[in-house]
């Protein structure tokens, strides 16, 4: 394995123009872990929770003061304006060790108008197993701004009820890792693709000059690694910098139905098809008229509805022909020649898909 590692390090010096493994795959088990907590933000300028509508804020403050030796009588209900109950969440990075700092996000869960100028009191952050992995505290940085008047008017920029505390939490416990416990490493592709997985295993075996990698499916490639931790780290550092050419993505057309945005992949092809494009406008206008009765007829004045219908053809209806296997450039050129708008292009692509002439996956978001 040491010989293979030395060969791998030497081959990395060769100039290549492909993509690195570290940009296309991740190590199985090496990931972050979400943390969450509940706390109080104090020091607000009258923009805190209204205790009549958020009683849990008062309950939390009483419990905190009780732990600090301050006993609040049960019949006393403090009217708080500068305190807000908040939820705190953070991401504990892989291999994070006690003493390191991580960023936290603070969000109001009551009716606080803004967290600007507030400070988060010491709050434990727990993992999914209920254990405390970090402790958060610090001044909240708010990117939003909210101003309200006594008449109920309000001007808000971004979201002032949420903010961040850079390096606001200190890691207290490390998450156990299985990085050095298994005899092999598993590389998981960010995008599942059988071609990419096969090429990844092949380039690793070619570089190491042996059967060290095996593709298990369209996502996972298993690689034999040294058992010694120091050698395993050096082996992986060299392995993730190997460059190779991944498989090309499948033909796909993505349509945003709200904005009319259309993204067409380079491998989209169209089978022989004739497309007619035209715009027919139908206008219906109501012009009611008043009908007066004849003199001395004892009739009544009534309003008689009158509708006019007009049908117009806007622009010339055109037909264009797609030959077999036309490319993305041909599709765009043909659509532009007839002056089709993005909405018309969406309709054309959907019609081609329905007719079985579009050789691509059509995704509408």
C-alpha cells in the first residue's frame, strides 16, 4: 500500500484538464450534524415578545432566574418588552473538536418585532440523540430592519426577526467517527451516474495499478485504504485530487412555469416533427345601451346588453420542420425565427414531448 501511495503522489504532479474526485464525490460518513436549542435574547429596544401573546417567554425567564438564585413570586408576571424567545440552530462540522467555534442562526419563535441589538444568553445546543454538543452565546447580528408607527404602519427591510452569531457557539463534545474503523472508504457521487461511477473506479485502479476500487452502484465506489490513520489521511488527500472525466448528464429540459424560464441541455434531440406556431386573439367587449319606450306607450326604460366579438390573427402563423436528431442550436434558431416568446417555447416543448418527438426528460418546476 505504501508503494501504491507513493505512485499515486507522483502521478498527481502530471498536468490534467479533467475534474477532481473531491469536486464530484464525498466520503461516506464524513458529514455535519444539525444542532438545535431554545434560549432567550435580551437587551432589545422594546421590540421583544408581548407577554400576553407569548407567555412562554415569561415562563422561560422565570426558570432561568430561578436557576441563578433569583426567585420570582408566582403571582408576579413581569411585563417584558426587551426579551424574546428564540430557536437556535447550527451545523456541527465533521471532525469538530471541543473548543472550536461554529456559527449559529437565531430565529424568533414569538411575536418579537426585531432582534436587532439583542444578545443571546448561554444556550445549550443538542443533537438528535438529546446530548449537548455545543453552547451558544453572543450578540445577534441582524441584517434586516423594521420600523413601525403608532398608527399601525410598518416598514420592513429583509427579515429583522432572525439573525446570526458568527463563531457564536463553542463545541463541547466531538461526534464519534467511523473514518478509521472500516477497512475501506466509500466515495459517494453527488450526482448518481453509472458512467461516472465506472470511470471513477477505473481511474483509481489505473493510478494505483491494482484492483483497489470497485463500483457498487450508480453512487458508491468502495476503495481499499490503509489501516493506519496517518497513512489513511495521506492516502485520501492524494486520492481526492485525482482528475478524471465524469459521464455526461442525461438529456433534460427544465421549465419554470412561474417565470417562463427554459433551460435545455446540450444533449436534447428532437425526432422529425412539424410545428405550427401562431397567435389567435379573441376580444369580447360589452357595450350596454339604453332602450327608451315610445311616447304614451306606458313602457319602461331598460338597459339592453350588447356584445361585440372580434377575432384577430396577431402575426403570421408559421410552420417549421424539425429534421431527425436536431440539436439545441437548431431548436433555438427555429424558435427565434418564428418570433416565439418563452411561454410559446414552453408550449412547443410540451407538445413535442406529448407527441413523442422530444428525446429528453421534461421537468416542470
